[in-house]
C-alpha cells in the first residue's frame, strides 16, 4: 500500500528540497551538542579594530625593532662578557674568546668562541644511557592520569636521547656539530626571538583594547627575560656538555634550548592578557 502511494505521489521539486535542507542546516548550525542555541563567543563579537589602532600598533612594532637593532652591539657584548665570566668561574677545560666583530646583518648577533675539550662517548656510557632510556620510557607509562602530560614529555625526551645513543653507537666519529656551534646557534635563536617579539605581539596583543603602556611593557618584559636568559642558559649547557659530552647535545638543543625561551615568552604573554582591558577601564582605549 505504501509503495503504491509513493509511486502515485509526484516527487518534490529539486529547488524545494534544496530550500528545505538549507533552512534545516541554517537552523542547526548555531546550535550546540545539547540542542541549545550557542551564542557568538565574546572574542568574536567583542573585538573592535579601529584603523588608527592598527596603524599605531604597526608603528610601535617598527620603532621597537629599530631600537633593538641599534642596541645589537651592546647586547652582543653583554652576552659575551657574561657567558665568558661564567665559563671562567666554572674552570672548564677549553678555550674561550670574546667577540671580535659584530657584522652588518641586523638579524645576526655576534657570539663568543666556546671550544670545549670533549670526546665521543665510550661504549659503556652508551650502554648505561640505553638502559636509562628504556627505564624512563617504562616508568613514564606508570604515571597516573593527572601526570599524563609529563609522561608524554618524558617519552619525547627518551626518543630524542635514544636516537642520540643509537647515532653514537653506529657512527661515533661522525657527529657534525661542535660545542661552539651549539652555543652560537642558541644565542642566535634567542636574538631572533627578540627581533620577532614586537611583531608577534602586534598580531596577538597590540590589536586588543589595551593601553599603550601595557603594549610597551609586554615587549620590554619579554626582551628583559630573553636578555637575561640567553647567557645563563647556554653557560649551563656548556657545563652539562663538559660533564656528559656530546651525547647530551641533541636533548639540550631540542628540549632545553630555545624551547625554554619560548615557554617563558608564552607565559609572559598569558600574564599580560590578564591585564585590564577596555571594558574594565573608565576611559576608552584608542
């Protein structure tokens, strides 16, 4: 009976079916998982970007970049002096020399010469490190659920260090990097992050309704953090490499190098986002 009725009933027009489906989809789109209508998020409807704020933010980022480039020789000299001071006080075996010339390119900073007397790891050292990698991998799987992110981080470190152990086991004399390159590249990465800081803040902070003092304070605090961190961090790297040899360099470079600078960069940004915005101020922010 139903088949006969379906055959006798003429099919609906395609344009009518399309309009009905379009209306149903348009009604379901703004609804959440429980069927209630989901309002537009405040980050979408609340962001008002006047043209003069955008122009001022670009001008601020440009001025800060030019100021930093002018300070490049002073920053390089300060980093070199502090790093060499720490290396001398730690009495490490090697040769250290300060910077001789600053170069012409603004995105590069002069770095000191750090030469350590280290050698490739011995087979017994590789064996004990391999056992340690397996132990860290196994123990990280026994952590409770609340510590699962830390367990993932431990396993990433185990993979990196395990790859380094395997490399030195197969090609012990073919490691292409030196301590001087490691320290120099690390300082260059911190300098590049300082140069990028105003432009990253331009895209992620300056465009919001915060005061000009807050915009300037965030970039200056980030610069201060990176300026103080760079020589201390790579002086510590030099000490670790002097104690553990080249085997520790991949782990230091990938997890404890510029990654530490980026974590602090993001932490300062998150703190600055909690500062007073235009809705909490008595006067509007231009």
